C-alpha cells in the first residue's frame, strides 16, 4: 500500500461504516511523490461510486509543492464530474485555488462549501481574488489541527 495521502485514506477506510453524514476526505494530493499519483486516481475511481446523495463529500486537493494547485484541482474536477451528481454537497477542504479554478468548480458543483485554513495568510493576490467568487455563507474556517499551529504557540 502506498504512503502519503492515498495510504492514509486506505487506513481510514476501515473505520467507515456508512452511517456517518460525510464521506471522505478523498481526492488528489500532488505534494505526494509522483509515483503515487496514478494510485490516487485509481483509488478515487473506486471510492466515488460509494458516495451517497445524503453524504457531504469532503474533498482533499493539493498541488505540487509551492504551487497554487491548479493542475490538481482541474484533474480532480475532471474525475468527479463523471461520477458525482452535480447537486452533491461538497466540502472542499483547505482551499488554495485561483479564480479560474473556483469558477469551474462552482459551474460544475454549485453546492460546494470552501474550507480555509491559516494558509490564507500566505495567499497571493490571485488566491485572495478567488474568494470573491464564493458567497460568504459558503466559507468554512478550518483549524486543520494539528497541522497548523497558532502563532506564538508550541
């Protein structure tokens, strides 16, 4: 079994019983080694048919290190639009995308909510502009603990 995000998800899968209100987090993480990307796509293809309408689908998407993630977001969108209902409720965890990505995402999945972590303090101008495409009530503040520490705290 691979490491990184796909390995993490396979370990978490054993806990899933079908009775929870969310499904995930699943997605694509291109900060993992390139050798794992094909496996992530295959895993995504295997898991998406299990998503039910009543679930909130929690999406994890990360691009190559030090990149805004456009390639990963668009690849994930390509995978999901073939397999997930347009009206599926989605929580796009840890948003880092550019306006082009958000426009495409909202066109395809208008019931998406967008999570923001402390990474927002490092957003470039384009990433800040992307927030203009999201209605305020669709923004979720995430701690993503324990991965992001409060400033000044150990």
